[in-house]
């Protein structure tokens, strides 16, 4: 009887409230995301599993996932309501007596015996519990003992479920293994929530600035979406800010935990890796060090070609499989590629640097050779193009290493040039950015007079000419491209000539010479077709079609765009991009059905390929075609998806363009307050980011709102400040001059038949009732609280902050009904977190934090606290948009 009471006191936990009080949900955190993994884990037990092992590297979230499962299963409404819930922390445990002692401490077993007898005693005590779920957390140092302990308990305790967290599987017949991976792009919001949640634990009420969204998304990417790393980084966020934290991470700053109470293995990202690394044999440590030279992942074939194993008893693939089993190497995608987590790479580089330099040399030699071989076949073989796309980061790393050692000599620079040239098509399809320009320029300068082969020199000029064009230097671009074309003629190299003509056509088109550009694209397509370079032919054909569309030759444009798509087929590299271009051409020509079909196809291909930027561009085109067809609600929904996707990948300018188009739709629907705030925000952001044509387009819409109210001076002032420049987009150059001039003249329609000219005319000619533009000192709140514009401020989006939006919406509705009326905290909690339950103090605290957050976002002078609750300032003018 006494033993039973003692046992009940030690291990019985009934109900979710007690579960959380006993620490089953980690103190200081809340369960975020992981819905897919939690569903898979729950399904394992639903289908009859009684032993599930969660594997993954340290800090990946295995413990949190296991404890959340336990909390849900023993909750009153859970699958095992009323069952016993036991958590055993095995951190630092490596021997059988230590394991048995810790398990016995939660089930009341007598472990005075040793060996198999003690194991049986613990098993008997577990069996006496009846229905129970046992979490064995941190089994890493005990895997050799798994068969004698966990295996035996699973076999003899018929009502016992066991969840094990470990860096490697136990290898038992009854075991179900679930690998816990990083928080991927589809969980980006959850990953950012972990960052911000950690920040709020050290600075209550912390709120990141709206302009930091891109930096936060990049922090998640740099940290591989590993929850421990996000949690540690989040603690630094209020101290240094998002942008400085990102710079620190790029500079290699290591993450440490200052707060007490964590297990030792979670004290830092290094601690999360150290135990697994120290358990490796010397030759395994050397192999892991050599694997740090890869970027963007690697295949078994590339590892076998580059890695050297010092042990005669193991091959590179044997060691790779061993490292993967211990969660030091992870699989990517369909499992055909491997990679290292950033925290593993950083730790190993500092702990085992000696094998890395020689491995880097082998990496450079192998990837340059393979890239050149693939580039030769890329225009005719899909597999070669897919290889270039998959190994983009590895090949570029060759150039990065060359520049990392200071100004390179000509001899050292040549492999870097060869790598960049081999990747030219892939790089230009993705859009040459600032990093690529920084890689190319110094390397080209060092090899200008170094005796590089003429063909290689010509390809370097093609690459540099393309980059100069993207940076707006048309004259310098023409100089390099004409020189490359001259070399191609001298060498009588048709493929090189086709490439030169293609790049020349893009530059000529950007300069506005459409006739000459079309002729040049046509020549490039014919030359490429003559040598069987189908993808090059497809690209040139698509651009010839786009140029024909700009000239107004609708029939030719349609034929050529359809031909380009047919040539590309389902090619991973070119298919999505060419379909996006075809969608743009169809949209410009007014073929809305064709545009939406091509855009939807492009989005599917791009998402399959992981090209989120192209997928988001395709969504924008699909939305614009819907807008052109009069489907305003459908267009708004798709634009919102595009806006969120651009924000997730840190494309601030494109996210602003999507918001601007949403503002134009709001204008057409007569929601002038929302339109004014959204268009102002888009214009200002795009002006700051050097996107003058789009800034001018949305500025013209903004001026139209003012003119509709008779405020012609304000409209003229907006128009006078716009910069009428053509944006340097080689795929589809854009100018807003016609829209701006139409607005300046007060015309109802815009001259020209381009897509945006039609959309602008639609909006100007809409017969919606235009509400007065809200005063500058008014608070404007959008539908559902999805955004607001504080007095004398700019638009602040709450689209991704649903609880804040619902809370603000409720306050605004109350204020409209009775200015200054107070809303109780309990009422605001129910409005902001519908369906959730919480004790009064917890609900009041959550509302208090939410109100403090809104104040920090710009509503400091608009929100007041009263003894009864919260209200908007009584004298405040509120406008609902």
C-alpha cells in the first residue's frame, strides 16, 4: 500500500494540465509547427506501433516533438486519456546501471539487483502501470543496450508505448523510425515564430520591424531551419537587430545560450554536435571534415570521387552511410543527395581542419571538369542541364574559394573562370545578381592578358556582357558581346555564335530597338537549331516572340511563344522560365485563358524544381490575367499568395510589386483608403530599391486617387516626383511612361495595348464610388484588421499576424459603434484567438503582449489601457477601408 502510494506520487501524471506542469512541454517555449511530423508520429501508434524512435541531429526538435505527442495523447480528449505519462531524461547516461536507475525513478521499480534481473524488475514495474507512454529522451549513448532493455520492455509490457529520441536508430525489429528534419520553406512562418518567441523571452513585447521580414527569412535559411539554432539566435535578436544578427551569422559567429536550465547538449550549437563527433573513429572524422567542402549538397558519386578514406576497411560510401545513420549527414529531396547541417559544418571545420585543404583542391578539379563536360552537352541533353542546375552551388564555390584568398593570380583564377563559364546558362536563367557580378569582375581582370584560350575568353565576355546589361550599362555590354561574336565568327563556332547573338538581342531590345532585336533573336534561334541546341533555340524563339508582341505583331508572337514552350517541353531548367515568359506574352496580347494556363503550368514546374522566385512570378502573371478578365477576387487571392512567397524568400521588391497590384485592385473596387495606403507603400519601397518603372506605375495610380477627389495639386506633385525610366529586365523590359502621361493629361484610357496599360485603363474607367482619401491624422484599418495606417504613418501589414489583426479589428468595430468604448481583456482574447481556452490570467497576459506589440508597430498614441480593459483613443478619427 505504501509502495503504491509512493509510486503514484512519483510517476502518475493524469491530464494535460499536470502534464504541462511537470515539464512535458519545455519551459519557456511553446510547440510551434511540426504538424506533419506530429501527424506521422500519431499515425504510427494509431496503426499499432509500440516503439517509435525519433532520429535527427542535436537541436532538431526531437525532444519537443516527443513531449508534445505525450501531452496530446494523455490529454482528456487524447487517444490515451488517463494513461500514465513518463519522461526520462537520459542526457549523459552511457551505462546500463545509469539507464535502469533513471527509468526506475519514474516507475518505482526496485533495482537492487544487476544485469538481466534488474532489467526484468524495471520491465515488471512498467507492466504494472497498465496503459502508459514512456519517453526515453537522449538515448544516444545507450544504443548498444537497446536490445536488452527497450526491446525486452516492448515485448513484455503489452500496454506500454515507448518514444525514444536519439541521433541514430536502435536497430530493433519492433522499431518504427521517424527522421525529424529541419523546418523547411513551407514552415518558414513557424521558424520565424521560434526566432521571435525566443526574442520575447529575453525582451518581453519584442516586435521585429516590418522591413526585417526578409532578414528574418534569411536567418532561417542560414541556420537550416534547425529549432535549437533558431532559439539561440532569437535570444540575440533584441540585442543586435535582425540585419546585424544576419551579418554576424554570415561572419561565422557561434551561438551560445546564456540562460540557465537547458540540458548541456542544448547549451550551444557546438554542444549539440560534439557528442556525436567525439564518438566517431579517426577515419570517420576525416571523412566528415572532407564533406564540409561541398555546397548545396552532394551525391554519392561526387563524394566517392573527392573523399579519401584513411582506413583500408571502409570505402567512402561505407563511411557516408555510417555518418548518415548517426544524423551527422542528412538526405535532401528524394534521398539521392546528401548535405551537412550548417551547425555540423561549422563545428567540424573548427575541430578537424587538417583534411579540408586537400579535399577542397580535389573538389575544385572534379567539379570544374564535370561542369565543362555537362556544359558541352547542356543544349542537347536534359540530364546535363539537370546536373548543372543541381550542382550550381558546388561549381560556384570554386570561384568563391579563389577570391577568398585575396587577389588571385592568373593561374589560380583560370579554374574559377572555367567554372563560371560552364555555369553561364544556369546563372543567367536564374538572373545574375550582385554576388555573381562580384565573382566575375575581379577574376576576368586577372586573366585579361594571361593567354586564356580564345573560346574561353569569348564565353567570359558573354557572361560579363550579360551582367553589365543587367546593371544598366548597355554600352559596355554591347562592347563585350560584339567582341565575343567576332571571336565566334573567327573560330567558325556556330554554337558560340548563337549564344553571342542571343545576348546581343537582349541588350539591343533593352535599348528599345525592337526591329533589330527581333532580327538578332531570329538569327540566334536558327543558328542554335542548326547545331541541335534545343534549349538555346527555345530561349531565342521565346524572346523573338516577346519582341514581336511589343511591336504589335500578335499572330507572330503567339506562334513563336507556343513554339518555344514546345521546344522546352518539361525541361527542369528552361521549362518553367519559358512558360512564364509565354504567359507574359499571352497576357500582353490579351489572351487571358492562354496566359493563365501557361502561368499555372510554369508555377507547377517551378515548385517541383524548388525555384520559388519563378513560381511567385508565375502567380503574379496568373493574377494579372485574372484582373484583365475582370475576376478581381480571384486576382486578389493569387496576388496575396505571390506576395507571401516573395516575402518568404526575401524578394522585397517583388513583394512590393504584388502589394501594389493589390492596391490597384482595391482602387478599382472603390476601397480608396486601402488603395491609398497600399499604393503609397509600394511606390515608396520600389523607389528605394531602384525599380523606377513600377514605382511610377503605382505612383500614377496614387495620383489618380487624388485627382478623383479634385485634389489636382496633390496629384501633380506625385506625378512630378516620378522617375520615368525603363527597367532593365532582359525578359520583358517595362516602362510606365504611357500610364503616367495619361494620368497627367486626365485621359480615361491609356494609349497602347500592353497589359498594364489595359489594367490602368480598367481602373481609371471603373464606375466605383470613390470615397474620400482619409486625413493624414486618421487611423485607417483594413478589412478584418489585415493592415492599418497609423496617423501620419505608412501602411503596416498584419496579413501574416492573424491574432493581432483580429484583435485590432474587434477594437476598431467597437470604436465605430461607440468611440472610446472599452473592451474587456477576456472579450479581446476570444476575438483574437477564436476557439482557444486559457485561464483568466494567461488570457489577460496574452492580450497585454498583443496590445504592446501593436503599440510598437505604430499605435502607441491610439491605444489606451483602462481599469476595465482596452480602447482606441476616444477623439481618434477611424476609417475602415
